[in-house]
C-alpha cells in the first residue's frame, strides 16, 4: 500500500543552521508529493509540492526534489530562523485508486536564537 | 476572503455520545476532505465529499459519517464515541478532485472523549 516515512523528531537547530528533514515514500505509480507545515495551534499549510519526477518544489527558502529513483522527497533549507519552528509533514496523494492523501507522522523542528 | 472555517473549536463528550462537527470550505472550493489527527501523529484521511456525495473513504468504521450541502459546506458525524476518538479533526477544501490539487486546511476541532 501507499505510505510515507519521515525522520523522527524533534530536530533542534541553532538559527542560520542548515536543515534537512528526510522523507521517503511507497506508492504505486507517480504520486504527487507535498510538504505541509503546522504552527502551534493552527491547521496545516501547504509549504511546497512536486507532481512529477525531478520536479523541485520551493517556497520561503525551503525546497524539496522529487526523486523517483530513491522514492524520496527530502525537505531542505539553507538557513533556518526561529520563526521556522513548527511541525513539518510530508504527504503524498496517489493518482490511482482514489485521491486519498497520506501523511507522515510529522517532524517537530525547534530553532534556537 | 475567508479561508476554511470549522466549528466548534473545542468539544468535550462522554463515551457513547454522538457528535457533529462542521466545516465551511474556502470560497471557490467545492471539495471537502476530513482528517483525524491524534496527538503527535500525522492526519489520517477519513473521507472526501464532492457534489454532495462521499467519493473516497479511508479506514474508518461506519460510526464516522458525513454530509455535504449544496453550498459545499460539510458535516462530520461520529456515533457511539470511544475514548480513542479523542483527536483534532481537520477539514480541508480544494477545487475539484485531483491528485495534485492543493488542500487548504481549517484550524480543526479538538474533540475530547471522557
């Protein structure tokens, strides 16, 4: 079946450090891939997406590349800020068998000043 | 432009009771999906409504049911509540049903079952 696995948190970084949050997936065919962010007390917001192999999604300094050969969609940012502290979810929507979006368990990021 | 709104914000029920949660989609959206997010977990897909019909369903029992109205708003009903139903319930809206469509999420309803 379809599934998403992302690195366990929490991840604690100092401001301006480099961020990588790993995400791998299992799916039939070519799903669409997403990163969502959830700030405390809020709903999820789409951070970026990629819909086909080798696509790079980017937004607010974050980026992730759809790697079909490694079934991965790792999230990266070159220099994190305190305001980036949140929970990050990797997700996929398969294009067959119904558009049921599947989320990973989430990775909590703490950024210290 | 109002985004996705949900009501109520918080709810406390006891085991065996029934609950109804409500969602209004973002303006221009016609598809509503519901998710259950247990503490410390990612959202789990419950079901999706489009054109007032349930189009997709996740692995949830029949105690979970829903409805979509002609104005695209939606309700989630849960009968015979169990302690394990305690969670944040998220509503998401999108335009049409497509695999690459962005979903806009509401702030959620926090349900506590005692």
